[in-house]
C-alpha cells in the first residue's frame, strides 16, 4: 500500500495470481455502483473463495481509505449465479 492517500509506490513485478484463492469459482449478479446515486448498472463478479488478510493489513487500508460508501444492500429479487 502507498504510505499516504493519493501517493504511489515504486513499480515492480507482482504476481496477481498469487493473491487469488485456489478456488476461482465466482458469483455474478447485477447491481449498482457503491457510491450515490447507486443507480448505474454494474455486473458484479465476486470470488467464492476467501483470501485472508491480517488485522494490521485491514488497519493500514482503512487509514488510507476510511470511508465506506454504503452498507451491504438486500438482494432485492436479483439472481445470483455461481460460475466455475
């Protein structure tokens, strides 16, 4: 993570596959952006498998990005599909 909001860190090689869970199945559903007015159509893809982070990593992230735009929303009749 950058040291402060808006700053950048030096580049390098990053293996993004190493950050993903072994189970690459994912859920898909139609929703909206997480910021008001929350009306734009977005096709969400969410991995089924969880990735663990430490309390220190969560704390570092929330120090840089303290605002959560909105709480989790109800399903509201949308379908959720599991893709493998």
